[in-house]
C-alpha cells in the first residue's frame, strides 16, 4: 500500500504512520519496518523511530510483516559453539531460517533459541529477539546472538562501526579476474521483484571484499572465494557476486541452475567471526569448517 504523509502528520514516527494508515497494530507496524518492508521516497528504512516529513511517499509491503509473538520450540536443532552470560555464537545449519517472517512463522532459529535461552525474549527486537545479524536460510555458518539488552546494544553498535569481522567462503561461476577486489555497489529492493535485492543507484551503501582461494576448470570454470563483509545488507554477497557476473553456485535466486555442477543450495558458508566481547572487551574469534554438503561439491572439481 502507498501512503503520502499529510502536513498534519509531519514529524511523526514512521512506525506510527504505518500503523495509523494501514490498520496494523503498532507492534505489527514496527515489525514490518524492521523486516525491511517499508520504503520512504523509494529507500528502505528499517528504523521505526525515523521521523517523516510532509509529502513523503511511503510504500508498505504487507507480506513482509513478521510475527511479533514468537513461540519456543525445543525441536529446532542448532549447534552452540560459544556460550557465556552475555553472548552466544551459533553454527547455523543450512536450511534453518533465522527468525519468523512471511512464510516462515515457526521452526526458526529464534524459536529454538527461546526454548534453550528464554531470557532473550526481552532482548532486541520483538520479532527477532537476541538477533544481532542474520544469515540467509540457505547459508550455513557462524552468527552471534545477544543474551542481554546491554550486550545487544553494544554488538549492534560494533556492527554499525564495522568492528565485527564476518568472513564467508563462496564458490562462484566463472573465472574471477585478479587475486582480490572490492565490490562497492549500493543495494536496495528490486523495482521488478520486491522480494529480491538489487544494485540500485539510491540504495544503501554496500561493500564486499574478496580474495581468490582457488580456481577450477572442471566441470566448468569456477572460482573459490573468501568474502569479507564491510557492510551487512540483505543477500549482499549473493547480489554483489551476481552483479559482477560471477553468481554463487547453487543460487538460483540471483543466478540460474546450471547442469555442469549440482549444488542444492547457495555455496555460501560463514566461516569466520571475530569481535570484542561486549562486556569484558576480550577478543573473540571463531571458525567453522565447510559442512559435508559443500565439501562434497568441492570434491567433484578439478
């Protein structure tokens, strides 16, 4: 739905405008903004506290509304590689969605976290308690979760300041030229398909550094990359690599299926995570080996 902000509502919070004009509850409106389902003058805004001005054009993507009451589910399986009173580090399996959203209202990592660590219900955003950063459902690997509000705020600030290192292993189609590079291209919602991201001129800053780890010639030209995020936009590595003509193997959303090599999900794994502990300040670093499904794909290459 589309909303044009009248003069009488100038200066109001974005989440309040969305609630008033859409008929959603305030919690639902906040969740919708948090999920990236609201644009202001064509730009995605994810802070409900943002103030609007008269004449602003707001577009609300109602399918992006997420559940604000999340149930605990002890059947959700995931590995905890670090645990203390303030933070958790999770090694997420591929196929596990991080938090409830449109089409995935249960069986997510958050549902499982609430069963093991119920205290996180009061941490961070209501629809994604404790979640500092996300991994796509099809991506495996490391992510940090906050157990207290103070830890959450400190980690979110560290993420914004680019003080958290997030490194990924990706297999891409084609021969990437050179040994390393930087993809600096703003990302936003695709104007053709609102559920997809794209490189857009007025998008949010997005920067991905990469280094070539290995090259393969069979069964096709392929490049194994180590990618480091300088920003953390939705689907960033997948969109950036596709934009330079080297989409991630197995990623049919931003690339296409190719018969030369089968991979049942995007070949993308969060292999290294490093940050300062939000309370003690101690340097923490974690690594995760490629899971068996991705090592099996590499074993087919020459």
